[in-house]
C-alpha cells in the first residue's frame, strides 16, 4: 500500500451471528425503538418454513407486525413503493427483511421510503438519499449476496428492461441478524450459485484498484472459507459447520467489497441479468473464471495468492503460471458445485453483445477493475462463455 494513499472503512451495520440468533429478534426491535414491524419476505422463504419461525418469535414476544411477501427474484421498483404504502397505512415503524438478496434489498429500500419522500427511482445512484430511513433488521437465508451489510439495493425496472441501484450509507441495515440454521433448507443449486457470488465479491474486491488493507484481509479470509466449505455445503445441505462457514464467508465478503466495489464480472452481470433474467449468482459463476483470465496481467501477485488459498501447486512456477492456477481452481470449484451453464443457455447471442458491453461499461465496477477493458474486450469475455 503506497504510504501517501488515504483509505476509509466504515460499517454502519451491527452484526449478530450464530446458530439460533433469530430468537433474539424481538429484543432488537425494541432496542431500535420499533413498535410495529413490516416483515418483508418471499414465497420461497415462506414455503421453507423460515418466515413462520420469525412470526413465532414476534408473536411470542407480543410484537405487532404486518407481512409483505410479494417479492420476485428480481424485485421490481414498484414493489418497494407498494410495501412502503402498506407500512405507512399499517403504521409500521421498522422493517424486517428475511430471505435472499431480493427480499433484503427490498426491505432496505422500503425502510428508506418510509421516511424519505418521492419514489425510490429518485434515489437511483450513489449518495442521493437525503436522510436515514426507518430501522431495518436484515436476516439472510442465503450465503452469497451480502445484502445484509451493503449500501446497495438492486431492483428491476421491467418497463425499461433495466436494473437500478440505490447506494447510500443510509441504505445499510441497522442490524444484520445472521443465523446459519436458516440456510439449511436452501436447495443445492441455490447454495452453489449464491456461494459463487460470495466468492466473486471477495475475489473482485481483493484484486481491484480500490482495495485497501482492511478489505484485503477480509477478502482473503472469505475466499479461504469458500474454498474449504462450499463443496460440502452443496453436497450435504444439513452440514451445519459448512453452512455456518459459508454464511460467515458471505458476510465477510460483503464487508470487503462495501468500500471498494467489484470488477468486470459484476459489471457484465448487471445487463445480462436485466435482459436475460440470468440469476445473479449463476451469471457471476459463468463469468468469473473468464474475467480472471482476462485480468491476470493486471495483478499477477494477487492471483498467485488466490491460487495458494485453494491449495494449488505454485512452487517453481513463473509468476504468470502461478497466477493461472487460480483460474483453474475457480473453474474446478464451479464445476464441482454443478454449475455448467453458458450464456447461450439463457438466449444470449452474438447480436446482443454490443449493447451488453456498452451497458456494462457504464458500471462503476469498471474503473476499479485491475485491467481497463475496451468494448471489444468485454464482448470477447462474453463470447468465451457462450
């Protein structure tokens, strides 16, 4: 780290982590000053019985609540406003989000809009939210998105066929309540894709140009835990130690990328997800090894360190050869957890690559990437995974 470089690390969110942590939910609501909660969830989480566990805690502690469960895999911006209207009508003064990234991103945005005026669309961008929203408690049921900590809410505007992001420290939950037992019911395919998303968060933060000493340490720890635990979590869904490690790895990865942003995998994932409805974790898994291969010249030293985390043989190899071992390791992990899809499987064609690359180039993840791409570079990355 250059001696003249100034960096900043900030984490507005408190974290409570451990098996059975959701049993403390009611106490946290009261500590945050909440008197009635809007519980934001989705049908899949309800079907798995997770939502009922929270309802039992709330009822058992006489905490009034209203449920909003109309969450889609790519949450629509209009859903935020609908949930906001319900919260205001029901006089809810705090929000509980439970689920994956879609539910948590929605819950965070609803918390903002309970207090702030206008439409959530008014705050698309970075640091445009004027004031803190209602208290939000985020309870993740997947180990990947990190939404329980991040400044971002990502939503779809389906009329415009685009994904919109709201980024603000005011969008961070007040509390991340992380209970690994809630992730045990997650199906193997979602365990795999969300786990690869967590790896992408940690890895892209680690190698990019905005990295800093605090985030680097967390990136390394997160990648180490993913390398050791993701295969087991996918193969043995009831393996509580693997579930514990993966949820913690996801949390730590979010702490890493919150101040640094990411890289080309996420830059491309935004338009690919918006136009082709590719699940976010899956599209990152498809792209990551190819993006790593492209980025190698930008940071050979760090890619060698990644290879070592995955116990790849690097002794006696040239810096380039050692760095290439990291790509082999991530590709093998992706295949071991059952992700073999290509972009073509989701309908992406050569004719789509021009606008995909142009939209990706607008992402704030491009300037911090370790190698600066041209439009043709981005198109070629996509071609190589079609």
